[in-house]
């Protein structure tokens, strides 16, 4: 007896297909944000302040923190990083 193969729901298949066939973004294209889009400039400052609250004395980590702040703001505004 041949068993039928289980069907993947069409929504899941469509999401997977679009994810695998999507070309990587070009430098000039707007990249999707990984955090919720800020509604106003105050929320952008809030994202910045979240990273600012991380305390460290290591110069390498301070440099990484600054890079993260710049990348976070660029991501929140949809700019290429």
C-alpha cells in the first residue's frame, strides 16, 4: 500500500519559496528591519539608550557598543549598514 505524502500548507510553502528565491539586498536597497519600526524620533532615541545602558570598561567592547549603536539606528531607519 502506498501512503500519500503529507501536504505542506500552501502558506508555509509560499513563505519558504519567497525566502529562498529572494536575492540578497543591494547596497542601495532598503533592508528590512529586525526591530519594530520607530513611530517617532523618541523611539529611535530609546533604542540608542538601551545599548548605552550596557556598562563596560573594555576598550574593545566599548568600540563594539558604538558600532552596535550606529548599526541599530541605521537599521531602525532602514538605511544600509
